[in-house]
């Protein structure tokens, strides 16, 4: 065994240095990051068109809590109109409530009423329904922002509103892309995970998959200071050239809705808090209240802004050979040769066979193998073809 004595001295020195340094520093956690909040968060909007309304209810925790959000379950939600109409929402997943399309009238106003399982009641302000115009077009361009690491595809939206019912826009998007794993298996009985000797699978199902992600950021637009209510080339999303989203074929569905002035101000504030967080010079995490109120305790903070708007959508596709400068993102996948004892103990090793077995120089049976995630795309997506995908 070889030992580097200079390295040992360096390690000892570093450890002592850290010990001295740590003895002079005390950890400080501001009260804002350690306090336990239990605010109700209301996320969603009343769909004023031919689509389903979804409302998500959850509870907040400390800023330092990185666990999953806590859903607010077993609540009763009702959309109430000034025409005395009542449309109930039903919980179809923990904390997620939905109702069928109901086409509100422009002659009335609507609000959301919530009763939680402990009897607390919450209401939004009454809102006039807003109706979103059609999206004129979705476009995209290759951009180069200073080198391959910063180049990619920028997708933008164009729209206009002739009736000028609102000048405030909000977009969400749903990305779907086809992809392949780093290695392709050509062995018909390629996948034996926890089932050695089991029935053969169609190996093509391991190689072609799709994945869908929903936007997590906030995308807003306003024509308040413009003479015409026209949105031109507002950026929706940027995809780096190395992204696997562009490796085969990519699609994005953009949903457009309208906001009133107060709703736009709320989401703009929320956008600033979420996007600037991380810099010591940026605003610290804070409560962003909206148009939801607690009836039992008016001083209780409720987070969320429930708007009432119809939506319009548009979808585009981008094929890999349309993108200039795309290169495959590096990965840690490796291919190696395993003998029979390795690849027949797949309940332990969980290997993917890349090709039919063959005879090694020593006479043993062998095969080219890789880890499951490197050869089975279903571990990162689904092999079920989306209904909207082109043939």
C-alpha cells in the first residue's frame, strides 16, 4: 500500500483549520426561516370555458422544510355566482378538486367558497369572467448566448385581444418529448428484472418512450402601456441545445388565460419572489396574499389568487434535425461484458442485455450488458404513445 506523507500532512492541516474556523462561527437562522407557518394555499382558477376547473389546496411550512407539500384534504369547494348558481368541486386526488365545465355568464360574477375539514371557511372576491382570445401562433428560434453551453431553442407566443376585455395574460405549458435511452437492446428477451427466465418482452418497448412535464415557473405578459392589445414574441420557455427534450421530437402545448389587474399584480409579485430567491440582495421569502379570505378569522393569512377566465391552447412540434447545434448531453452510462453467472442473477444485478449471448474466449457464455436506466427508457418515461403524437 502506498502512502503519500505530504497528503497526510495536508489532510491534518485542513482538519485543524476547519476545527479552528468552526469554533468561531455560530449558525444563525432568522425567525422567518424557522417559524412554523400553516397557511392555506389555494392554487388554480375558475375555468370560464369548455374545460375542467382544477383547484389545488395545500398548507405551508417553514422555508427550510424541503419535504413535499401537505395537501388539504376532505374540503368542500363550491363555485358561487351572483345569479345564485352553485357548482360543487370534487376531490379526485389528495388536495386536488375539480368540476366539469359550466360556461359562466358574462352578466354575473363568480367566487370560490371553501370549507375545510375543521370547519374553517374561506372565500375569494367576486370576479367578472374574462375570455381569452385565440393564440395567434407559437414560434421558436435557435439562440446563441455566448457559446454551446448557453445556446438552444427559445419558444415564444404571439396573440392579440380585439375586445380589450383585459390586457393581462398568463401562460402555462405542457412539454412532451420522445427520447431513447443511451443504449438499445436487440435481444428479444432483454428484460428480466426480478423475473429471470420469464416471458420475452418486445425489446422495442425499451427503446422508444415519451415524457411529459408541466411548467413550474410563472409566465406573464401585459399590454397595459401599449397602444394596441397585441402580444408579440413573449418568451415562454428556453431549452438548452444539450437537452434530451430535443434528442428526437419535442412538442409543447401552451395554455393562455386572462387576468384582471389585481391578479396580474399578485402573480408578478409571486414571480419576483420565486425567481430572485437565492441572492442575498434579493427580497427574502415572504407571504404573498391574494384575493382569498378567511371568514372565521379575517386576520388569518391565505395565499393564492383565484381568477375566472376561459383558456385557449396551441401546440407545436420540433424535430431534432430542425435544430442546429444540438449535441447529446453526456451521461454516466457504461456498457460491459458479463458472464453467465452475472446476467442470470438479474434479481440482484438488474442488468439489461444489449445483445444476444455469445461464447467468451474462456468458453463461458457472456453478453453485453448495462444498467436498467441506461437501456430501458420506461424507467424515465412511458412507452405508451401519446394520442396527439404524429405517426
